[in-house]
C-alpha cells in the first residue's frame, strides 16, 4: 500500500524497522505538565524516529543548527514586534550550538527564548492600548514597510513602540477608508437599503454592486462623522488585539515547545512535521473527509492567514469570490463589527470563520493583486460528494467531448466498499463512451494528491499494460508499480489539465501519460514539484505502559518516487507540453521555492513502449502553442500575472490618508483593466450525463451543483483550449494539421542548413 498525499492528507503506515529498533527504549514518561524530562524525551524520540525512518536524514551539524535557529525565531516573532535587537544578539550565541543541545537533550536555548518571549509579550500588552487610546493624525506624511523579513529588529523599547504604532495605524487607516467609501456608496445609492432574508437574497444583493454588496445586509442609517468612524476603527482594533493577547495567554509552555520541536522536524525537509496532541486530533478529523464551515483550507504565512485551497462544492467555492492566495485580514459575524485577525493564531482564525450552517460570515481579504474586498459567505456543510470525480459532456461545433474533474486521488483502505478514485474514474470514462464522446479532458488542476494505488488504476484506463511509477526507499532497490491489465478502456484522444497547485499523485499520473506520449499535458508551465512520500507515525506506540498522555505524531518523508523515464518530479514537477499563462505564473509557490526541499535526481528508466496510435500528436501541440501566442486574452492574463508579481513585491504603504486613498484608487483602477479576464465566456456547451439528468429530477441540490460547475466551465478559457487540443487530435483533421507541421519542419531544416 502506497499513499502520496499533498499538505495534511497522509496515511497511517507504521515504519516496522523503527518500531523494532525502538521497542523497549522508553517505558516511562513523567506526567507532570511542562516537565523538562518529558520535553527531553520528546526530543530524543523525535530525532531517533527521523534518523532511522527518514528517506535521507540531514546531518545534525552546525549548518542544521543554523536552519533550526532561523526557522524557530521567525516562528516566534514573524513580524518582529516582540524581540529587541539585544535579544537576538543574545540568542545568536546559540546559532551553531543547537545540534549539540539536541544530542545532549539540553533545553537551555528553548528556556531562554521562551522566558524572554513571555516578558516581551507582557510588555507589548501596554503598547497597543496606549497607541489606541487617542485618535490618529492621518494628515502626517509617514509610511510603513511590511517586508518584515528584511526589516531590522527594534534597537530599544521606544523603537518597538513606534513599530507597533505604525502597524496599528496602517490597519485602522485601511478600515477607515473602507468605512468612508461604504458610507459614500450608500449615500450615492450604489448600495440599496435592503436586508437579505436568505442566501438567495444575499446573492441578489451582491449583483447590485460586487465591490460592496456584502454590506447590503446593513440597514441604511444616518451618515456618521469622520470622528465617529475613526473612533470605531480604533475600538475594533482594540477588541481584535485584546482577543489576540487573550489567545496568547491561553498557550502554555507545551504549546511553545511544540513550535521548537517543529522547527527541528521541518529542517529535515518541508514535509516532515511534528503534530502535537491537539493537531493530531484535528488531523484525524481531516482524514475522515467531513468538512464544514465555508469550505476553505487555510495556512499561516508570517502574521497572515492565507487561503490555500477551496473545497469543491463548498460555500466559498460556490460563491466564486474567494480564491487560493487571498489573505484574510478581518472576520465579521453577520452584521457585527469586523475583527482584525492579522497576527492571530491560525486556530483562532479558524474558530472565528467556522460556525453553524446557515449563518453568515464576512471576510475582509487582500486579493493577490493587492485590492481589498469584503466577501460574504453563508456557512454550510461541505458534502463529501463534491470531492469525488465527476464528468460532463462538452459540445463544440456539433462534436461531443468529455471532461472529468478529479479533485483528489481518494481511497479508503479500511473499507473496500467505499468510494475509490480508480473505480469512479472507470465508471465516468464508461459513461462518456456511451454518450458518444470523441475525446476526454482529465482536469487535475488544484489536485494535491492522494492514493498511489488509484494513480496506477487510473493510468491503466488509458494505456496497455506497463510501468506507471518507480519508488525508492532509503538503502533499498527501486520498486516499479505496473498496470498489468491489458485492457484499454479509452484509446481515443486524451488531454490532461494541470496547474502549479497540481502536486504529488497528480504529477505521477501526468508524468506517466506524458512519458508514454499517450496524451497532451496543458496548463501552468510546470506542476508543484513534490516527489516525496510521507508516512504518519503515532509516537505513542513507543511508550510502554500508557503512563503518559497523548504524545502526538510525526509525519516524515520515507520514500521518493520517479517517472518511468527515470527522472524525479521533485522540484521540477511536470512541464506542460503546452504551457498556458495564468495569474500565479510569476509568484514563488512551488516546492522549488522552499529552501530545504529535497533535491532533484534521476534513476534508471523502466522499460516501456510509446503509445503510437496518435498520428497527429506533435501537430496538435504546435497548433495549440500558436493559438495561445496569438490570443489577446492570454496576453492579457500574462500581463496581469506580471502585475500581480510586481504588486506582491510592494511593501511600503503611506500612512497619510490622502496618499493612501490615492494609492488604493490607483490599484483598483489598474485592476479594472483585467476585469474582462473573469468576464470571459467561451462558446462551448456543457451538459450532464443521462444518469445525472435522471437524478436531478428529484435532487435539486445536485442540479444546482452541476449548473454552477457548468457555468464555471463556460467561463474557463483553459478548458476551451483543452477542447481545442482534443479537436486537433481528431483523425478526421489530421491531414490539414500534418501539412502545416511538414511545412514548419521544412522551414526548420532550411534554417539549420
């Protein structure tokens, strides 16, 4: 059983060799809270398991020590608003000593940093209260740099107070300008006085004015003065910061020690993590597949909470406003005042966003292009059904094609009767064949991975028997996983769509299809680049007698996988045969952008034969590249991507209201240029298969979901190009394309000669 899962979806496989080696090593762990002996034992257990179970464990030396030091200090104070430069100078003495401290179970560095952090946090409680006690003067010309990584630490308390003042002023200035703009829009009638009674009414309200329609739920009242609005923003910031420090006060020394342990674990590679007991419990819940709330996965980036993924079928996905990469700045419950969540712990942000089905949450988000938007979402239960494979018939010029969307490679090894991506894909392919399609698009965009077994099964639907993926464990010969079924369920034209968020198992399937020359891969320049396998190890199995509480778990990298051509997908991912511009093209979001990611390498190729039943394979690729190069819409998308990259590098904000407004207006005006990208409409016709059409007669929910999906597909320029490629792969038009390719080939020869 092999399972590869991106982010936090992992299998529970026990490393037998580690269990055997560790048996009897630990029979007792002290039960006292914050007991240093327990912390020492956890360090010993962690390094023992990683060094014996990791695919390629890093040497615990001075270089390793420096990495731990950097990551740990950044985790404790990401925006440099607690520690002073003098603290850092004191900590820096340990920069190359942490490797020795780990080996000797010495906790002096952790104790020093923990005690100092508690002292600085206690002092900072008074800073923000003092800052927010009186109105800000927004007429002063000053600015604040949010590039915390490059900013120096404060030299003294006075400098630290000034940093707090500017951080808070920027937050309140942003809120105040939003309030003023909203009030002006209300006054000018852009947003009408209406209180939505349902999610449907709320959606109608959004249509009045997308930029501020989330505020339509508020009853129109008399305009407030500038002083009133200014006071409200300070009161809101005070409330948010009070809650933030209340949360910090709830953390005990064990919580902070977990941060230190994780700084050690993640230095082995980005996917090796320690799960303290509470996180282990949440991990167990996520493995069950039950999702509720808004249907979005969040991740922490410095002081900010970022949307990492939208769950298909969830409220956020259905709303079409929230996107991966959006940063959550504030959270409001219904019509209540929005609370600033910048700097809040991720768990606390999640608690504020989650809530009962049918209730409203309003998120103030910073989009990837730098614009600020308030998004209203009605909470709901995210049905597991929408994480399964689904298909649709696509009609172009009277010709039928099929599209299958696979959000992840799911399987339940404990229940043979449960849904399985491999089995479901076979069913969808069969249904599309019966519908008379002449080509299939398999959409793997945003698919973060899953079961390796299902990858082999799915690849087998499209190829004759042969290898699909190669796997290597430390110190062992490679293992090759084969499709041994000679049947080919679909032998017609095939296109696979991927993007920079397609990872792990998705990359294996795309690589296999590409190596066999079985289908054409189109999408982002390259996929994510995760070519490693992780196992989750319950640390409690190493303790005799059960004399302690839950120790949590360790997720560690145990294997690497390789394409059948011998190359790894690690770092490099899978390069698309046809690279299409997208808005994330220039942002650093892949495995290759992580400093301690495992390296790319290559092993011997497996024996396999090319698929030789597609005569116009190369011609279709060239034709697609030509269309993209000549497309004004794709040129605009590429221009937008470059602008987003530029905006992402801008970190200096004016704290002068007039200048701040001017800067935000300029951003919004520039963003208007790219609005037509979202308004794009293709000419394809999408329809559900007969089995779903029948089910929709009694299931309105299914009909709504499929209507929304088809509406989304009808605005998808990437799907349109995928269908164009299928069209070019049709045997009926091969001669015309072949002629063009021959002509191009002759020109190439003339140039070379």
